[in-house]
C-alpha cells in the first residue's frame, strides 16, 4: 500500500485553508541563521506583487534540531509601509511541516508539490532556506511568468562569480543544453517557479524513492519540465549569494551525485535526445545587470596535483572508460606546467560523453566510475581558471558558450559511442 503524499495533520490544515492562488515552498534543515531573511522576503514579495491573491508559505523541514521551525513560525515583516502603497487584501497563510520519505531536498519538495495540488495553487515557487541575497522581487520574477504569462516552469538566472558553479558551467549546463535543446543556463539553480499543473505532473513520476529524492531534484525538475513539453523560461534574479567553496575542495561527492543524476536522466529520455540536433534560447524575464560578487579563492596547483595523481593511479580505469584516442590525449596533458596547463574543450566533451556511455553500459561499479571523473573535472576546472584569469564576466560567458557549442557539435560522437559502433564496449 502506497504511503499518503501528505501526513493527515497537514492534509487537514490545508483543507481548512482551502484553495490558494500562490504557494511558495521553503525546504529546510538546520537553517535558523538564514531562513528568517528568506521568510521576510517571501512575505514582502506576496504583499508587494500579489496583494489580491490568496497565498501560502509552506516550510517543508527535514527535522531541524536548531530553531529553524520556530524562526519560520515567528518571523514577520515589521513594516509593510516600506514595500507597499496599500495593504494586501489577504493575509499570508503559513505552515511549518516535517516532510516524510527518503531524507533530502527531493522529499521536501514532494511535500510542496502535494500541498500545491491539495490547495489547487495556480502558481508555485520554491526557494532555498540559506539564501542571503533573496529580495521580494524574486517572488515576482519566479511567479508572474506562470501566473500572468502562462509559462509552466521558470528557471533562475543568476550572476555568479566566474569560479562559482563550475560543475554547472563545465558539465550540467552544456550537456543538458546539447541533449534536450533548451538553453536553460542554471538547470540546478535551486530556486524555481512552476505551475500547479506541473506540480501535479511531478507527482506522477516514480522517482521519490530513488537518488532523486536525496540529491538530484533540481536537475530532475528542469529535465522533466523540458522533456514533458512544458513552456519553459528563465528569470534574472541578480546575485546568488550563498556559502561557496574553492571548486577544488570537497566537491567530489557533489560531482558524483549531480553527474549520476544527469546520466540517469539521459537513459530515461534517450529517445528524445537522440532526435535533438541543436539548441534554442528560452524566454528571459527580468533586467540583467551587473552585481557585486563575493570573491572565491582557488588553488590551481592543488587541482592539478589531483589530476596528475589520477592520471597515474587511475589510468587502468580511465583506459576502460575512454576511447583510445581520448585516453591518449588525456595522458598527454600531464606534461604541461601549471601555468600553461590547458584541457581543450573538445577533449573535455569527449571525456564526458565517454563517461556517459560507460555509465549506460556499466562494465564496472557506477560509483567507482563516477568517482574516477573527479581528477578529470579538476583538471578541466584548472584549465578554465588559467584561461579566464584576466577575463571579465562577458568574456567568461564566451568561453562557456564555446564549450556548449563543442557539446552540440560532438553530439554525433556521443550517439556513435552510445551505439557501440566506435571503440567497442566500454
């Protein structure tokens, strides 16, 4: 017997509230330090941009042991006059509830989707609980394209430091774009808008007891929206300020999790991406502008040390995964000095496509397969840092665009390898 999507107490509370126009979900776990700011921004966004709508703020919490839930219950916007010309007609309904299921953001959002269906919300959004840069305008930019323009899914577009989001920039964005033909710049951004109809559609998928529920929900939402034929757009939200790390430190687990999700989705949607030949832009809302960004420290020497160690210690594994010419080219990179090190974009694309094929036809443990990608990723990231050391934001985007075009132009290589027609079984 399937477990209910909503615990009885939450279902009862939602029934008492009745239909709402807009629902915003905030998944959380031990975010007492930052979630108060997020709650105030959501309240102000409701009041300023949707004063005539019935609204619900739902905190889907993973069992926080700090004061997260209490902060959500007690936080209020002290002075509506600072953001409003007139007071809103409806108050903001607010619910704090634990989510059930596999621990992770996916289970938290499943509760949000089920709540949206229960209250027949027309438009929804989810925002992360640790945001320091969220403003009331984010609510307008995530909700209005759905509520007033008829879009089903709104992806975020942030201005980020050139060395923040390196997994997105080097793998997730260019690969997703090449596979499915939509230029959604930050497909794992974390803050999304979506229609109530799409929320119900999300619930129909059988992904909630898989790794998606733990760490793949963002890319799953974006990919599901695109592949289902939903109307997709993106909104410029400005800076995303959050706790960031040197991209060479402590990213192995995240890389493995994200790439595993992307590769699994590739298998699920193979008939669709095989037929996609190029990509197209999606509509953009919001005014793009330059913003101040927090600096990120990088250690190219450490990254290249890990890459060279991988080339020495993992060569037997890489040789099983990579096409012979790709393997030889990768091994040849180890001879360059740190400052002159370059990992060409076309070679990087072949590496990612070879790993995708090996994941599809596993000749080894998939976890070992994906963990062996980390040194290669760090080598490519070090190359990107060297290449863009003196580049401004626009020039960095040009470099990323070049990588995306390589992913698209080499897609025939992926299909050929996927079919097993080149290089034999991996």
